[in-house]
C-alpha cells in the first residue's frame, strides 16, 4: 500500500468530472486499504494532531462563494480510534509530540478527493494536521516515522499542492507558466535521485521556490508522503497537469 501525494486543487473537484477526477476514481478502484491516514493542508496545528473517533465525520465546508451544489455534498466516512492510536504511537516513539482531536470533521483537503477515490465512504479515515512552520526535514521525519503503515495495508495520503500561489493564477489559461513547470521538474529530479539534502533546502536551491510556495501549508504534505515511502524504490509521477497556468496537479506515489 504505497503512500501517495495527491493534489486536491479547487473544492469544485468534488462535483466535477474531468481528467483528474477520472484519475482519482481509477486510482481508488485499484486500492483496497483497511484504513486511510490523510495529512491535509487545511488543518494547521502546532503539534501533530490526529483525529480520533469511531463514529461518522461531519463534512466541513471550509470555503466560501461556491455553487450551492457543493454545499450539499456529504462524505459520511467513519474514523478509527485504533488506527489513530497506532499513528500516535509511531510518532511518539520517534520523539514527535502528538495530540488527539475527537470532534473535528473532514475538511475539503480530504473529502473532495476521497469522494472520487472511495465513493462508498466505507473505509475508516484518520485525518492528521500539518504545521507549515516545521522545516522540510522535520516534515520528512514525520512521514519516516509512519513507514510501517504501508506494511499494515494502511494508505497514507499527503493532500496538498506543489505549486500553490493563488495570486499568480492565470484565469482561463490552459498552458502552464514555465516557472511552475521548472519548479516541479526540480522536485521530480531530486526525488528520483533520493537527494534529500537538496530537497531539505528547496527554499534556497529550487528555481522559483518563493513563487511556487509563498506559504508552505500546501507543500509540506509532499514531504510527509515522501518520507513515508520506501527509500529503496524510485518515486513515480502518477498524474501531472496544470490549471489556470500555475496551479499544479502533480501527484506522486512513493
């Protein structure tokens, strides 16, 4: 059960049928996890915080100004206190402090994609927060602490976006901006070479890093998913496209 980094893009993904939603549907159809652990860019806390509940999640609509149909979507997945405890134990063993949350629902960084991948909402979901102020290496170590989840048939997903600068989007533009492509190319090259030293210094070494990542909350789930993968295998680009010129839909399997 190889970890994934998936771009969640616009909330409209939940109700759209396009190439990316088809990709998510096909990806989910080929997976049979016992549980899903998802790090979402839309839940920020200082300490790694883990959803811990067995009952059904509320669907959170953490966005404004979208069509009414989007606010009617429900994703009634249940949680798993057992898997939450496992995640917390693995992180604590590696000296990463954790907290638990028993009430928060699923935000759109989770349910918009899971709705396509696992439409029956019959797989337990454990949602986990991110802290964008941790270093890239610290993000990687969080994922590294969770590598054993793959061997227990638990799917780890980092939900974010590599190039996420909403001030730089080009509405209606279909061709990607060269700087966005160059940033993703740099990431792919360094990941393929397992060059973690360069990846940990992406802010200084990657081309156009400040444009691509003006704030790191959408970026860090990539490093968590990367850290949780098998270091003996090459990462795979499983989907890549761009929307509005700069918004990247680069998705990876580790």
